[in-house]
C-alpha cells in the first residue's frame, strides 16, 4: 500500500512540475501536430505531410488556439507585480538579544570515560588450551 502512495506522489509531483513549466502547452501542441500529420498524410506523401505540418505556414485551428492561449498567459504573467530588488527588504521578525540566563555548564573531566566490564564477567582462558581432535 505504501508503494502505491509513493508512486502516486511521484506522478502528482511530475504533473505539477509539468504544469508549472508550461508543459500543458507542449502536450496540446504535440496533439495538434499529430492530428495535422495524420490529416496531411492522407492527402499527400509522408515527407510532404511532415513538411506541411512543421513549416508554420499551414496552422490548424488547434495550433491557432494554442498560440492565442500562450500569448494570453504570457500577458497575464507580465502584469504580476514582482517585488523590486532596490526596495529595502521588510523583515517579518525583529532580532532581539536573549533575555534568558543559561545555566553554567559543568566542567568536563579531562579523563575520557572508558566503560570497564565488571571483574566477575571476565573469563580467563581455559588451561590447558583445547586440542583439535
């Protein structure tokens, strides 16, 4: 179930990025070119259909609508008031000195702490040493 959520999250993130970067216009334009290529290839050889599709002199209604939509979107994005870099930045919070007194830290020992096992846990080696059978 977790894999499904992860895959869905990746797909949603990819679609959001595609929409943010204007990829929806690319998808629509690809569909328009595909339709034009199919229509022109019915009337002429494939090489001529490809030339007519991508030369820019024979746009279809969908191509014109896409061009119009991109121009409107660009004009709207130009009207957005962006903050000017020469204007002094307004801070959301103000830096103040700390009024809290912090407790004094204990002096650290200069001898490093090495944990030692208790003496009754130390086993001495067996005597005589075991022999291989």
